C-alpha cells in the first residue's frame, strides 16, 4: 500500500514540475515579446499617401494637381521586406488623358522604408 502512495506522489510531483516549467516558459516568452504576441506593424496610411502624391508627375496626366484625398492605397499594408503594392491617384484629366495614375511601391526593409516608382 505504501508503494502505491509513493508512486502516486512521485507522479504528482513530476506533473507539477512540468506544469511549472511550461508556465515559466510562457511567462518568459510573453515578457520577451515573442513574435506571436507582438501586434503586426503596418504602414502609416497618411504618410504613404503623401509620399505617393509627391512621387506623381502632375504635369502630364492631370488638369489640376491631385490632393491627398485623390490617393487610394491598400489598407493595412504589413511591414514586411519585399512586399509590393500599388496605389492609385485619381484626379481630373483632360480630353487626352484619364487623370488616373498607378504608383507601384515596395517595402525595402523591416523598418518600413518604401521605394516608389
């Protein structure tokens, strides 16, 4: 009878040790900011729209210069190196042009540096 109690106590002690190790590991990961816990970073929409607007050649395609309200970019572009996207600038065109320009962009690094062209 005492052997069964000793075995049961050993199993319970081992189970508690495993649970404690798992809890400690999870706490360390949470405090260290593991990638699974951190929120995803996205590009600032207003700053991106201003950069796109500054990149547009307004002389050729538009009767009047477009404003920031004329820029349409995808919402919530995650900051991932190499990700490509397109933004559209819609303004007033004349009879020979549509007044619409597409600007391609690419995220250069994980800091959010963007190249437009």
